[in-house]
């Protein structure tokens, strides 16, 4: 379990907005302390997909659980349910809550709201316990109080498989929620105040709500294939920037580079499309997270299997790929981090020192990467220019993933995901997959 410094060599191409880097094995800093490695769950599948810091100095997580034993004490069946856990700043579990019906309900994103409560988003297939899904899957948004009680809950969807992925609270104290709309099954429904455009595939569906969860407008964007949003931020000019993955090359997508691309959309406060741009190469490139920089630019992370077009370096099977763009979508730089195996990024968050933490996974054992099993949890820190400051792998002999990461008020770091391991760094497994929580700190 080693950490490394990365040496970057910069090459400038015909456009000064584009640069690539060649990564070399780096040296181990002694500045990262692992405070705790904990697993939670029961005998079935348990996962944490999202974490956020809270105003009281602690943190709160959202995922889903299939278990009805072990750490899951308020559940009788083995269907999937939303699972929320609230922790203090010193890592003490304060409360744990289960939400959902008798069918498949999975939480994807949690935020703290301005009133001190929380909002959680995912999808539901249930039609009981005050949930009324219209199709095979619907967006499920639940507003919680500070203590985890339900203030209100809403479902959005049509006949097909519509699932919520990410959300933010907007400057007007409303909410913007995004996910995938099954265009084929909805028969073109999902756009408000405009003509419906009918085409096949799954589109990026954006829904604007007021503070009470009532619909203000909804719009969908995409093409004939699969278009999936994984991150959204509100911009300084009161618009929204969405980081998505797309393998479409028609309708809203004007410049597909090949297979899946990083697809970035900017939409106005009323949902009107301002611009859209694709970044990538001829292989699979999938955006997974977005963060705003102090100067109002944006860093988008994901992974790439390409080594051409916009991707000027690939170290192996899949690399972590990072873009920095302006608010107009102009590329400032792009960089790859990886080795001969698979390295993936699943989220990015800005730190108090203007750096950025990235959570993901790694399978490599070269180019400065240490892997303890099939797949290790991976944490990186980069600076504002995309230079690698340090990286850390944590895992056992089985598969261990991270999906989200946040810095707490005291500068400690919390990363969440799932684990099948019961050895090496991860000493306990309570079932099939366990929810994984890592806590670290820079000394």
C-alpha cells in the first residue's frame, strides 16, 4: 500500500489549449495516514454510492442494501432499498435508515440541503409504501429532515426504465435532478413547454423542481443510443453544466468522436440547450464526475480506452482521463493517469487547498501502482493543473471499488464504495458485497 509522486513531462501541440502528459513511476510520500477502513452490511449485497460532508463536521452516506441482517436491523425482505447512514466527525455511526418499497429501490446521490436536512435520489420499481412507480423504474427523490425523517418524496417517470443518478440544490433553493429517460417507452414524453421529439435510446433527462419538489420544467437531451449523465454543477451565470457519457451521433450530439465519448452539455436556467461538446477518441471514453475550479472553469474525470483524437496518451487497457474546460466548453488541458491494467475514476471533489480528490479503482501493478488483489480502491489527489500530488490504493484479494469521495471540515477524507475482500487492508466481510468506508488524512 504505497503512495507516489508523479513526474509530468508537458508536450504542446498545435493548439495551446491542449496538452498531454507522460507519467513515470513516482516516489512514496509519507504524508497520507489511513485513519480507518470499515465495512458495513449483512449477508447480501450492500453498497455506498454517495457521501457528503455535513455542517456539524460529520458526514452522511447513501447507497442501497439487499440484506436484512447484520448491520441492517429495520428490514424484513431481501429486496433492494435506499440506505442512509449518518456519522459524526469522529466516525461514530449516529443513525441508519432504510427507505423504499417491496421491489427494487436503489439510492445514487445524497446532498445536504440549506435547511440542514438532506435530499436523496435514485430509482424505484416499487408501487407500495407511498411509492407509485409509473414504469419498470422511476426517479425517486426523497427530502429528509436533519434526523432522517421523510419530509416528502416524489417519483418521476413513464412506462420504461427511468432512473435518477445525480442532483444539486440550486441557487433558488430548488433542485435539479438528472438521470436517464427511456425515450422509446415514454413515446417522446419528458419535455415540457416544447414539442416532443421522438427517437430511440436512453436520453439525459433533466428535471427542475422548486423547494417543495414540485415540477417547474423537464427536458431531455441525447441521440438514438445511450446517453447517461453522471455529474452536474450550477455555473456562475446561473446555467447548468452536465457531464455525461454518450455513444450517440445524432439529434443533440453533433460531433461524436467514436464509441462512447465524454459529452458535456450547458443548459440555461429554463432548460434551453446553450451548447454541447464531445471529447474522446475512437474507443470507449466515459465521463463520471465534474467539479468547479476557483476561477470558474471545470474539471471532468472518467476513464478512457482510447489513444487517439483528443486522447494523446493511454498507458494500458483503461486510464483515468481528466479534462479542464472553460465555461464555454473550450479545452484547457487533458491528461491521463494509469498503467497497463484498468484504472477508473468515479467522482471528483474540490478540496479546501484548491486541489481535487478523485475516487475510483485500479487493477495495475506497474507504473507506480500497487494492487493487492483483483481490483483495489483508488484515491488520487491532483492540483488545479491536473498534476498528480499523490495516490493511494486500499484493498484485499477480492474486488474493491470506490464511487465517491469528500473532504470533511477538519481536512480528513472520506471515500465510499463496496468490497468483497476479507483480508489485507480490509479485514472483515459480512456477506456478498459490503459497503466500504475509508477515512484518510494528509499529515
